[in-house]
C-alpha cells in the first residue's frame, strides 16, 4: 500500500491553521471544544471524510465517525475503526491528535487505492475533548461512547465561562443524534505521537504499545501545630511541613526502588498546599497530592501500600496526625494481542523498525480497550516535546507510521479471526 | 507602692470594648491604625493620661506620650519612659499592648500615690502600628520615633484600601506636630505579655528579658525540570520539590543541632511556593522562605552559612539550580544591664519570682534599645496563646507584673546613675 505523504501533510497543516498561534518557532494551536477553531477543524474533517467517500455520523457528545463500506461488504459487519482527536491543550502542538485522525483517513484512502479487498467496513473517528482543555476531564468523548460516563452528566459539565458542553456543541452545530458505539467495532487502532524519546533514542520508526499505564491519585494530609516561628523552640514543634518533606522524599525513594524492577512505575508529588504558608509561622497543615502510575495494577497497589505505611511511621515518630485517601484509581489498559501482533507483522511488511513499549500518557484507546480489541501505535516525537508549539514529528516519520497503521487495519479487516 | 488592681483592670477592659469581637469564649478585639476603634482607644487613653495629671503630646506618626513632672523636678531632666501599643492584630487579644500601656499609667499613678520622690519626670507612651496589622510593617511608630525609618516614607505607606498612613491618622485627628524622641529618655521600660509558656511552666510571676532575638529572612530558590508525571521515568527526573524537601528537613536538623548549645536559636520554613503545583506534573521550581532567629548575631550568621552550604550540596547531588538570598537581617537587641538589674531588684522587693529570659517576638523595645537604655518585662500568658481572643493573663498576674514595673521605674527615676 502507498501512503501519499503530501496528502497526509496537507490535511495536518490545514488543521494546524485552525486556532493557530503566532509563535516564532514551531507550529502552535489552541483548539478548545466548541470554539470557532474547533468548529472549523471539524467542518474540514467532515468535508475530507466525505471527499473520500465515507458516510459521516455525529453523536450527541460531538464524536465524529466516517464509515467506508468496501464494494461487496455487508454494511452491518463490525468495522475496524481508527482515529484519535482534533482538540488540543491551550497552546499545544499540531500533531497531538490530528496525526491519528488524518493518519486513519489516509490509511482508508491507501486501502481504497490498493489492490486489496477488505472484508469489513473501515471507520475513521475523532473523539470530542480528549485533552480536557475546556471541561477539565480528559478522554471525555470516548468515555461517553464506551459507556463509562453517562451522557446526561457530561453534557451538563460547565467550563470556566459557565457554558455547558451541550451549549458549546450546539453553538457549533456538532450536537448530533446518531450513534457511535465502540462495542460494535471489530477492532480499534489509534496512531499518536509518542510524547517521549524512546523511539527517537533507539532510532525506531514506530512504537507498538502493549499497555497504557493506570493512574491512581492519593491525597496525604499532615496536621501538626501552627506556632510562632520565633517563640517556639526547635524541640517543642510539631511542624507539618518538615513531616511532609520527609514523606515527599520517601515517595521518590520508594518509587525509585520499585522502578528498578518495574521500569514504567512512577510516583510524583506534583501538588502541595501549606497552611497558613506564612514565613514566620511554623506550618500547621500540609496536603500533598500523589500521582502514581504503572502498567500493572498490583504494582500501583504496592506503591500505595508502602506510601501509606511510611506516612504512618512518620506520623508516629513526629507526632503529627495524618490521613491518606486514594481518591482515584484507573487501572492500566492492555492492548489486545490480536492488534499488537497485527501491528508487529505490519511493521515487518513495511520494513519499519518497531519498538514495543508502554504509554505513560492517557489516550482514548484506554476507554475503547475496555469494550473491544484495541491497539495503539506511536510515531516518534522530536526531543519528546509535546503540549507545546515545539512539538514535532518529521513528515517521513508521519508517513511511515501511517503506513504501518494502514497495513495493520487492512490485515485486521481481511482476516476472519475474531 | 500599691498597684490598684481594679483601676488597671478597668482601663484594660474599657480598651477591650473598642473593636470588640463577638466571640463565645475569651475577649477579642480588632484595632487597626486609623479605625474608629483605634480612635476610641486613643481618645480614652488621652483622657486617662490627663485625668492622672500627665501632659499629652502627639507626634506626626501618631505616637502618644503623657508626661508627669513630679513637684520640684526640673521638667527638662531626661524622663524615664514606659509603655507599649494600643493597636492589635486582626482578631487579636486584649492584653497584647494595652497591658503595657495601662501598666505604665498605673505605675505612674502608683508612684504618685506613694511616699517617694522621683528625681526625673515619668512618661507613658503608646506607639502607633506595633502589629503591622494595617500597613504591613511591625513596630512602625517606634521605628520613626527612634529614627530608623524616615517619617516621610512611612506617612506615604498605603493600606489594602489605598489609604496612606497620613490619611488614616488625619481622619482620626491623631496626626500631631509635637516631638516624641526616645533619644531624650533616660531609660525605657515595656511590660508585655510573654506569648509563650516559660513563665507559666516555671510558676514565675514576671519575666525579665535580657535580649530580643534578631530576625533574618532568606529565600532559597530551587529550579529543576517540570516534566510529565507519567512519561518521565524515576531515574530521568530533576524534581525541584524533592530537592526542596531535602532542604526543608536539613533546616530543621541543622537548627536543632545548633539549638542544643543556643536554646533561643530557631529556624523555620514557613512558606513554600511550587511551580506549576499541578498534580500530574513533576515540580519544576520551588521557593522556600526561611525565618531565622537568635539572641546572638553570630549564631544567626552560622545558621545562614550552614543552610547555604547544605543547599549547594543538594544542588550538586540532585543537579538542580539553586540561589540563596538573605534579604533581611535585623540584629538581636540587648537590654541594658542598668534596666535589668533594676528589674531584678524590684521583683525582689515585691516578693515576685522573676525569670530571666529572651524574647523571640519583636517589640517596640527593640527599636528603643538602639537609642537609650531599655528594659522589657513579661507577664505570664495562659497556655502561651496570643494574637487570638483566647489570649489571657490573670488580673492578679497583671497587677504583680505592673508592680514590678512601677518599682523598676521608681528606682531608675530616683537613682542618679546615668
């Protein structure tokens, strides 16, 4: 199969013009759900789907799907679907999302042009609000499509300006009434930029993801005694910040220890709030928030247990009161063997060097993998930079990864394996 | 000499009515410079001074002094002055300040009633804005009177509502044009509540302060790399918060070590700011602010040196960039031997148990001690609580400490020692 690099490049660059930032180096864009830029990007996408002979559907949360039914194929057979998202973070890059959307469309066009006969329809999808840039919740559209969030609740979410998601979608005329149901897909593939340097540093053309890490978040609260910083002798203090500092160090130490055997395991204290946070008062209370990830749920549980135990030891030794709350627990997602095997074979056929790896960032594929066979491919990211106008993937790399995507989709759509 | 406990109690309780808080337990008040409550408290004070036969002066920064010249004493002889302040922190207590002001007035009344002949005038003083509750700078009025801050600058200070100190003083008619000059005082005494528990825990009636700790403030800045909390492996991070946490612990460890030989030495990280302070981003930058105090300037310098060295070691080992800035350095203040000896003798004559101690909190006396002989007495604080409506000193304790103040002042005013 032949990928037309210039056709793919043109679609991505046309999309990059919507919400374009005036930056000196790189190509930046801001595309928030329901903005004018989002409307323009969506309208261009619909036009490109229809130009390629795909039939477009839009669902109530604004997800867009285009279906191509090859000649002679029963339109009711479960399709192989592919795609990603068109929205961006504020001041984001032009590849994060659009590469997967237009890579999927280019893959369909490549299959159409090639001398092969798929046995299933092919579907190209763009999910709404993957970044959570406007409504604060990532992978929002795919979570509704896969049934993990109720549509009614999501439509009532409000952005910072007090608009609901329903308002925003209605204002750009993308509040559809059709159905996009991943449970009815035979398989799903997403192509995305890596947002890290494992492909670049190993000179690999394409990444084939085995797992997407789970995320668990915890809140550790440390309560000491707020006291006068001058009048309270060193041996008469119950300083919540010093106790919390010991815990912050322990989190790094324990996670580094576990990571020697589980290299994807990470734990971070990214956020800390201090009361009263005044220079001349011994801190009375500190809250730290943890982000814990791994490709194995057991490892995440083990990290949480060790953090909890260490916090209890600190509480005893330093006479502070502590609480530990695990308030979010999204388990890891595993790609299906059928999809990853097909991708490995496809890369082989394309002469592309493939690297098996995990994804530490969330993707719509995590939701889709809950309801059908899913695969996730990565293209190299220059210096790993992402969510930034300096985000970059060479056009040749885009084309190579898209070719692997197209070969994988073609194989999934022609094999009879369930 | 006889202290009339009820007269002292009445003055403090009358003053407590100005800016009174509606609290369930305790007696709270908010008296900010230039407020109606401040005006009422000042007017009551002037009236009480005049009732006791003192001649009142008000200076351009609103400091108030009342002078009593005993019969036969040359009015130009340097007086012995005493006092404190009438303002409070927001939601403060009723003893912090007023005990020292009305204790001073009661001391003069006691001398007047007693069968002794002072050789010097006695002066009762209330300094403006000791707490810094409205204009953000503590011991403001005494800093102007003693020449450490220029009057013109201070009058131009603006509060949160955009009023200058000049505006505030003018609005309550306490912008005087007379002179209150501590360089012309033979000696100065301040009675204040302890705001700590050293007197209570040792069953002492009165504290006789040797030194007021100096304060130095430093800012330590730690710059690492902000990174994705999922995609950045543990061994590839430059986490500014973990580095800062190591420093926070080092500050406690080093200060505790030094405090074994210098018990007044304390060092506190009370304030910490983190960028970006987002749960799923490895912190890129952390700033910590230190408050360092001791009664010896050399010890403060030694603490600063050790903190700076430790920060450099952390920077090297963790590959973070650091800067360390000592942006404030107020040296310790030492009370004059003449005043403390007089106070020790006075306590002895009163049958009061006295404890020599240091003050870890700032007082107007620190400024005055730069320009004349100064002494500072403490009355016990119940549970050490202060800056709070639960602040309390028993009336008997107020009276005992005031009697020691009166005896000390009388001795200073009758001895011919310079």
